[in-house]
């Protein structure tokens, strides 16, 4: 499907999909009723293959900033590797109820996992306990989704550069300080920030 998704999902045809895949239309219809069913299947496969990481992707122990950084970098790579599919899903979710439901469940899973992680770090004293974990998680997840959609789905930026920028926002929101990127990788360096706190 990846080779046939350069444009809008509305412009995508079964004929184009089968031509790019090198299969006959009759073979396509053995497995899928239409292009929407193909998209749903591909999206469900992607979500299920990363399900364990989506809701619980912060590493435990050590510097909590590193856990946030790793989670964002991991998810940015998944998004970059599947940007065509996820771009189609984002577009189609605006008018297709089934795709919208899968997309909503995906965001809810990530948000709920983030709420749990924020509350854990609040109990440990790493994040200000007065912050509303639900509101903070919801805002950060939606900001990240939009950043990935624009910069990884449309701008041809690297997953690492986008993740570095998004990580700065997460760190500022969660820990109250804007991290500085390291000179060698461009990734934020929490060690220098921890000394300033």
C-alpha cells in the first residue's frame, strides 16, 4: 500500500493499489472488500504491533527526562517509518467513523499511559504535584501528534530532529526547564539541565 499513497485517500483506487502491489483485482477482493477495509487492516496491524510500547513507553528508573526522551524518539521513528499510512489514517479519520475510532483509541492509549507516567513522577517528586496530569498529558499528546503529522508526514524532516524539538517542549512542560540539545547529536541533554535545577 505504501507505494500507492502519494496523494489523498479519496484519490486512491483499488486499481492503483493492485497495480503497485503487482496483484490482480480479484486477488485483492479475496482479502478486502474495498480500499477502506485495506486501510483499516493496515492501521490495526500497525497499532497492534506497537501496542505494548504505546501505553507504557517511558523507561523506569534513572533520570525521568531520559524516559520521556526515549519514548518520544521511539514513537517518532514508528511514525516516520509509517508516515504515508498514518497520513492517510489522519485524513480519513476526518470523515470515516471506523478509522476515527481506531485513531481515537490510539491517542487515548498513549494519553492514558502518559497520565500514569506523569502521576508516578509526581509521587516521586520529579514533576510538580500541582499540575493537572490529565490536561497536561492530553495537550502534550495532541501537540506531538500534530508535530509528527506536519513534520514527518509532510516536511521530509528526520525523525531525530523532530523528536529533539518535541522533547524540549515535553521537558519544559513536565520539568519546568527548557533542555539544551547536545552538539554531537542534536538530541536534548538532560544532564546539563539537571545541574541547573
